[in-house]
C-alpha cells in the first residue's frame, strides 16, 4: 500500500526528477532508470546521436551505476521544460552531464536529451542547486530550425527556454541552451565534446 502511494508521487521540479532518476539508477539499475525516465524520442550519444529507447531496449545494467547530481537548473517561464547540468562520478572517472527535461501530460517529467563527457576535474557541486527561471510576460522570437540528421533543436511550449545540439565533422558535438531574459536570449549552458576522429 505504501509502495503504491509512493509510485503515485511525482517530482514537482526537474531537480527532483533528476534526483529520482539518479536514485532509481542506484537502486534498480542504470539503464533501467534511463529507459524509465526517457521520452519515446529522447536522444543520447554513444558517441553518435541515437534514439535512447531503441539503444537501451535490451541493454543490461552495469554492476555499478554512474552517480550524478544537479548543480544548476534552468526552467522555462511556464514550467514545462528545464535544463539541468552538474557533475557525475563513476568507479573509474568523473565528468559532467546535461539533461533536458520536459513536463508530461500527466504532470511528471521525462528527459528528451542526455549528454555529457568525462573531465579530469569534476565540476563543482554547490550545497544546493542553483535554479534560474526564464522571464515571463513577453513573447520571445521563435527558435531557429536546425535541419539534418546530426543536429536537433527544441524548446519549451512558451518559447522561453530553448536548446540545440549538433555533431561536428570530427565526431564531436556541441550543445547550447538559452533562456529568455525579457529582452533577449542568453546562453546558459554551452557544452563542447571533442571528437575522436
């Protein structure tokens, strides 16, 4: 009965969703958690862009899951999307992650983009995640379209938070998220992952 009640409780914020995602990875398995929290069209990089659900479908969970913590969260004015970023740690390394979360029709959160890379020195983790909300009350210009199989772009329903990613010719990738300030879009997360070719 208590377990059933707990399953009905949904994360109110993208930070809570990120924490639940990590907790599920630790208790039920890394790829199990990735499958559960991903939308049907979610994108992850292995190292090329792949549909996460297809890539993860029959993937076995590793014995020890990577751990991660949200350090920053950028939220759209209407609360329908957020970009979280922070450090991750695994038995043989550390790095950073960036996850884009979108609120679902049932009120829960699922991720649509998951990226990151290893770092020699992990990003700092503040005592509490820093949260920044987009400005409300003015209509931002629409996000530019980025056609092609090696790039993608999207944004919150109200257009106040947008993101895009692109592969580079050498196999690297870039990710940029921007937030509406009331006057212009400001880049808030810029990730660059070097190619290996």
